[in-house]
């Protein structure tokens, strides 16, 4: 995913307060860089970007999947800069604790394994997926996004960026506590069309059941946590299918912090 995939969330939040979308280095339209990177590097980059753009803290950080891990790492490192977290199906260091054996990250491919070459069938599937997800985007922008997602560089960027997931989650586990700020976790219970390419429906259902338990535990871990379940979205499609739910979560945190 890249920043402009979250356009519909951004439009809703920008009506209330300053909203920032960006592409991490090596992804989207940002400069190329060797991937993967540590969460320390990624959070340094975001902090430098916000300071260079003269956007003062504190922030409500919205992180999706791997971005959820980066958002929590930012909060660990810069607690005074964070007013709240909205985590969309976040990657988490306790994933394996909640998963059945065959779905644990410890059983996935090693980080130094060669990247697979996208097949023509995968390219077609991804194009169809993003064509559906981005149907409400402006025509020119939608086509540029789809082309970027289905280019060889775009397809491989996400694989490369997430290939050190074990290291990122270990960094989080050793990173200390989160600030006493509200955390809202959004989980989705529909089958993900991308994951469905590689997993059976039975495995996906087990994974969804386990992640709901995980996300409830994440929310319950702090005094200001809340879990919200979205039955009409999937892991990948939350920001496209339910931008209203994401924006509502941001709005509620802003109200709790008296920032609107």
C-alpha cells in the first residue's frame, strides 16, 4: 500500500484537522532505497519529515498492517509526540502466540530468501483487485495508482519492505512501553482477496478468528484502548471499503484529546 491508497480517509480527516499522507522511502513515489529497513530508521524518517514540513506534535498516528508496527514503534521512541494511535489490522509481536502452528510467522520464508518473481496471473489478479478497491478514486489518479501497484517495482516493494518482519517485531518487543495515550484497533472479518490467492478459506477463517482475539488483547492492554470490528472489510481493504470507520476512529480520538 502507498499513501494515496488512503485518499478517502485523508479527505474525511482533512475536513477536521491537518492530515498527512506520505510514501515511506522505497515505496510509492518516494526515492528508491534498499529494502527492508529497521523500524528505527522508518520512524526517524517520519519524524524528520514532520519536522521539515513544520507540522507540530502531538499526532494521531494511523498505521495499517506493517504500518501499525511502525506507528507503535514511533510511540515507543517519541511518546511526547503521540496523542493517540489508530491501528488498522496491525502487525504485532504477539502474532504467533495467538495463531495455530501452521499460520505462525516463525514458519514463513526466511528474510534472506530470494524474492519471488510476480507471475502474469498475479499481475492480472492484483490489477483487478486494485481496480475494484479504488473505484471511487479520480480517474487519472486511479490509473496511476493501479499502474504503480502492478509494476515489477511496485509488486516487489511490499514484499521487500516486509521481509524483515521478524526483526521489526523483535524491535517492538524490546522497545519498551507505549505512552498513556488512547489506542483504537480496527479489525476486519471478511476474507482478504489478496490473501485468498495463497491461503485456503479454512486457514483464512482460523487466521481471522485468531487476529480478532489478538486485536482485542492489544486494545485491552492499555487503560484507553478500544477494539472495533468491521464485518464488511478485509485486511487489505479497510481504508478503501471503510474510510468512514477509520475517520470516525480518528475523530473520536481527537475529541478525547480536545483537539477539535
